[in-house]
């Protein structure tokens, strides 16, 4: 299974002045931990100081929008990365949570005027989620958390509160 990612950035970014918030769900912890690690690794590789990355947790993906809204109102962050993993089961629960969480995260950006990076994996199987988190025995897989970290730096610089942004 080949899984691509963001690809190359459109330019070089210096994230040294950025403040980024990661809020993650605690369901599917092995996958979540790998995604958070990938996001932090990519952001620090783009100059974001570890001391400028705040990491908070919530019980599940459904709670991500509320936590993003409460924390985002502080106006302390240039970008927010909510990270959650939803895996399809045998009931409609997956569809309801994926749809409502996605819509609220999208609309929340305008409400708090902060870029929110879509870090919600919505997978049909656990194997798909593991692969997207870069966890697959015997194979080198792509960690989508790295893409989210790069997107946070780009969007934070271009549209966040960072002194480098062009707003």
C-alpha cells in the first residue's frame, strides 16, 4: 500500500517564531502517539522551538472541536493541529463522529481566526490507520503527522499571528 503525503513545500519556511497547539484524542493511542511525534518532528525540523509547541489531550475525536475553540480563543497560537483517529466499525457511530467533527473543525477556523490543520484520520480499518501513522511492520510507511506539522508551519507563517505573516 503506497501512501503519499504533502510533498514538497512551496518555499522554505522559518518556524522559529511560531507557537503551535496540538490537541489529540486518546483513543487509538499507539497511532495517535506516532502522529503527534511525526508532527513535532517536522515542525522542529522547520525551526519551531519545542518550547513553542503545546500538547494537550481530550478523551476522543468528538471533543477536539470544543478544545480547539476554547484553547484557540486565547489568541496564543499561530496554528492548531487537532489529531484524532476514527476507525470504521459495524455501526453508524463512525459516520456521525467523522462528519460532525470535520464540519466543526472547518467552521471553527473563521470563529477563532486561526488556521486549523485537519489531523483527523478516518480509516476503514486499523491497518489503514497504522500505515498512515507510519507504523507497518517490515515496510517504510508515510507518517501523516509530518504533513500536518509542515502545513501548520506554512499556514502559521502565512496566516497566523506570527510576526513573519503577511496579514
